[in-house]
């Protein structure tokens, strides 16, 4: 089984259902999806990456002039 790290924000109303749809598709293709959402800290991301490797990283968010939100 391959690993996928998915990072999502929840500031968009449809994000949870869209994230679940992507998880379902990836899971059907033998991916083990690790989901991190909302306000992910650097420490949480670091600890998660240590459990890798993650040949696929999926980022679902929006951006502004301040960066990813």
C-alpha cells in the first residue's frame, strides 16, 4: 500500500465532502491516506512526515497574498 499525505483547510464549506471524495478515490487505488486539516502546526506536520514516506502529497486549500489559508 502506498502512502498519501492530504492537507486541507476547512474554511471552505464544501471542503470536507470534497476531501472525502478524494480519499475514497485514492483508497480505491491502494493509497493509505493520512489527513491533516485546519490549523496544522509545524510540529504536527514534522511528526507526520516522519511516519512516511509519502510519495504523494495532496494540498487542498485557498491562497491569498498572505500565502495558503
